[in-house]
């Protein structure tokens, strides 16, 4: 029973309707694919060397960089999937504001990182030739894994950009609603106000920095629920 009440409080149905959640799951999938394919398929243990050598231009830093960006993206995706689940439960408006602004910064950073990764891995792979460190060049047996990593890194860029734009629009809307609700309180100067009717007065803006879909079931917002 407590578990059902918790799910109801978290608005789990509306959670899976959020565009941000859909994009994050796709970004998580791409990051997992890049990390798995490059970490497994791009390394090769040569008979003449005891260490594994990255077959992308024979440069181990390329594979290490791709693995780092992939792991970082996975952690960011999981972290903000949790934030998306609980952010609307934050009573303090500042906490919601900081969470969404952090989403903007992190999404923009990861988007730029994947763009750099795409060009880095693409140029490095195109420059790969048959050498002592890469005896098969671009024709070695796991070259398809590298191509999957390049393709998924390219697909990650527009989805992280979309996450950045969605978070930014939500942040701007939250600021606008915060100021709008504040102005609504300032205009209350009519004497002999009927407080019972005032408590159920409605506003066009929802509580600042809350997701619209989580409030679809509510018909109005009480003035005392803003802060």
C-alpha cells in the first residue's frame, strides 16, 4: 500500500510522458552503445606487445576519451532521470530552480562533448592506416564496432541539444511564472476581502519550475501553494 501511495505521489504516469524522459532514455542508449562497442571492439592485443592497443589510429587516448565521455553521459542521464522524477516534489522553489539550471548546464556540456567526440573519433578513424600498431588498418575484424560508435556519437548530439533547449525553456518559463505570481500577490489591496474565496483563486501560471504534465490533473492552483 505504501509503495502504491509513493508512486501516486511521484506522478509516475506523468513522468513517462515527459519529453525530457524520452530523450534521456535515448541518450542513455546511445551512450551505452558507444561505451560498449568502443571499449570492447576498438582495442586489440597484438602478439608483439603485451599491452592492448587502440585500433583507432593506434592512439590509446582516443579510446580512453570516448570511454570517459560515454561513462560520463551514462551517469548524467541516470542522475537527471532521478531528478526528473522527484523535482516536482521539491517544496522550495530555489531547489527546483537550481535543479533545472543544472540540467541546462550539464546537457549543454555533454552536447558539446559528444560533438567533439564525433569529430575526434571520425577524423582519427579516417586517418587510420596499416602500421605496426594498427596492422589491419580500417579493415580489421572489429571495424564495425567503431562505425557503430561513430554513428551513435553523432546521434547523441541532436538529442542532447534538444534536452538543453527543453531545460532552458522550462527555466525561462519558471522565471516568468515566479515573477507573474509575485505580481499577483502585490495587487491584493482591496479592503474587506473575502479570504475564503481568495484561497481558491486561480492563476494562469503553475508553481514556478514545475513540469506542466505533472499538473494536468489540477484545475487550479491555490495562492498559498506557490512558495
